[in-house]
């Protein structure tokens, strides 16, 4: 799911340039009913294609951080990568 989200983070505007999506859907930060220690963390590295500027990287980072179970996300536009630290109990 994260890879799909990352590819949708920027859209083409009427001039043909890339611009961030104006609105992100709201969702709960952590699913209800799951009790788990926040000491368990995992790290994942994703390849992100299509980013051409820091605005795109910022949009991707913001979108990933809003997903449930995500502790931290850092997007590197120069190397086309995103590093995500997440809680495995919340993310599949």
C-alpha cells in the first residue's frame, strides 16, 4: 500500500508541472483495539520514482507520516528513496 501511496503523492497541474495534492484524507493515527508496546519499531526503505523537486518529496513525506502506525518518514529526493520507521503491530 505504501508504494501505491508514494506514486500518487504528486499530480500534474494545468501547466504540466508537478504539484502536491491539495488535500490528504483523514484517518486515525493508530487503529482502535490494538494494544501493543511502542518499543517495537521496524525500518523500511522504499524506492520512490517521479519526484523532481523538494515540494514533491515534502508531499510524499507528509502523506506517509499521516498513515496509521508510522512513527517517522524521511524522503530523499536526490536518491529517490524514502525511509520509514513504523510500528509492526499496526502495519501489514
